[in-house]
C-alpha cells in the first residue's frame, strides 16, 4: 500500500521505520530536518563542544523502556548520571541542594525544620511513584492525592507544587489539578535516582534512525496545508504539490493534527476528539547567562529549580557555562543567547484517559491513524514512540523492524524489567502488546 506519514518527529520516524519494508512509505515534514522536538545545538566553548538540547534530554529505565530498546537496536551510545537538584526560593533567597554535596549544603537544609519536613515528604512521594505509575489513573489530581495520603497542608503550596511545576515548565496555578499519575510517571524513582543521556546529544539518535530509513521516500520542507478524502487520501502542500495515499498517518502535535483534519467529513469524529486536548505554551533557551542559575556556583546542579511567587521554572546545567532554561514570563532574555524555541505542551487532565481510549477506538477508521505524545499515555518521548506501534501492528504486524524492537524489549523483560504500564482497561487497545518470547528469535 501507499502510506503517507505527515510529521517527522519520533512517532512519524518510528512509524516509517516500522512500515518501510512492507509498504511504499512517504514521510513528509514542513521542516528541512528530521526529529521534530529533538534538536541538539552544538555550542563551542573554548576548545570544547557542548551538545545542548532544545528538546528532550533525560530518560530512565522505568518510564522509557521502548526508547532504551530502540537506542540499543540502533547502537546509539548512552551514559548514566546521578540526578542532583537545587531548589531556590527566590523571594527568600534560599537555595537547597538534593542530595547535599557538602556540609554547607547540609546546613542550608537543616536550618529550617519546616523545609526538612518538606524534603522528607518529597522523598515519600517519590517512593510512591512505582505504585502510582502502575495504577495509571488519571482521575486523581495531585491536590487530591496529597490530601488523601495525609501530607502536610503546607507541603503542596510551599514545595511540591513549585518543585514539579518547575520540572515540567508548567503553569504553577494549574499544577495542583494535574493528574498525579502524569506528574510522577515522568520522575525517576529509587534511592539514588539518575537519568540517561545520549552521548553527543539526542540528534545523534535521530541521525541513526534516519540512516535506517532506506526504504522511505523523504519529503522534507514540504508544508502540508490540506487533506482531502475520496477513494484515496489527497495531501496538498504549500507549493501546490499533491500526494495520493491509500492510508495516512498524521504524526504531528494534537493541535496541528486537528487543524489538518478539519473539514474532512470521514474524519470528523477523530478531528473532534483530538481538538479537545488543551495545551500550555513554553519557551526554552540555551544560553550562557549565570543569572538564571543559583547565586553560588557551588550549588549549580543537574537540574536547578526556582520558585518566585506565582512562577516556577527550571535551568538545566549542560556543561561549563551552557545552560538550558524554561524561560519565566516577563523576564529579560538571557545573554549570551545561543538558541531559543517555543512549543506547546499537552495539558494532561482527568479526561485524558477517555480521550485516548476514544482515539484508540477510531484508529484505522477510513484508513487514518494518528500518532504523537498525546495519543498514548503521558506527554513524553516514550509515549510518542509507543504511539507509532499502533499503526505498525495494524498495517505490518510481521514487520522486520517491529520484531527487532520487540525483541530488544523482550530481552529486557527476561531480565526482570517491567516494560509495560498497566493498561487503562482490559480492553485497552492503546497499550502496546507485551512482547512474546518468540519476538526475540
């Protein structure tokens, strides 16, 4: 079949990679490059090149098993690092570092018994993460979870809400009503939490995946304006070129997908479902401005969280004077500024599970599939990758690359790694199939 895929981010690229040996696949994107949100910026600092990320950077075993399996299949090198966090209350001028690395940092923490209680409550919350992640329940808000589990009343407003809002770059006033599942699924657990990074930056894995798209017709720099449906899908780009496909995969953000599907009667139900998702805007900057970091350089950590009244934000310390910041609104841009990017995040709500179940029920209707972070589980890179397995299972269940990927996941499962979350329901068609032992053959 002729299969068109609109969007060359992780879900579109993965779908193309999985389908290319069984069908005639065309992958289209308005950008002149592959990768979508993944974008690594090389910054020259003296004789050193720092690979700074404008998109996703960190990942870890419990929440990214399929992504880690893909990296192994592609032979992309990764490195693990301990996660160290600083938390600065700007109005109070106080910074704590977790875990403390010096006696000075221990003293900064213990001088406030209230703050110690908050840190112990956060430790308890992280210990609850595996149970909350396995339950996959979008109906329980973060505010409700803290109340029902008997956390101190001040823990949320004074510590947990700004802490997690900064981690996600999320609006602080809406954070208490986020599903606790969506927040904690994206946090590493364990007594010594840490994360992986791709050596040389995330764009390295995009290049490796792109190198394997040998059977795909790549059409980059083609801005799709309209989709029509007669006996085929007819896709129109901004330059007037038309593409005809038997099946179509829309692998964009939910906002862009809803716009593309607008006005096509056969796709109206999917369009209306996707159009229900809400978003928040975020801007990320890669820069070298130390004013966006803790005042004392000794407190600079992997992740540096800031809380100032009604705002919370984060600065990742990449290396030397290369910093990535979720820019707080109203603050002057950093200087020197190396790169800057705006995008929108899906707002996870109590309705997310129902919307994802509806999407799953509509997948394949009229020959259309949608993939992306919003379509499966929480809003992260793993979810985007998982969403590509849905059309792959339907259109090429014996795909050569599907067997490679599931084989890698099966080997992890054989070594005791729980590779799948609990499904939304017994009939949940969204969750990928648990790999069988034969998948590794």
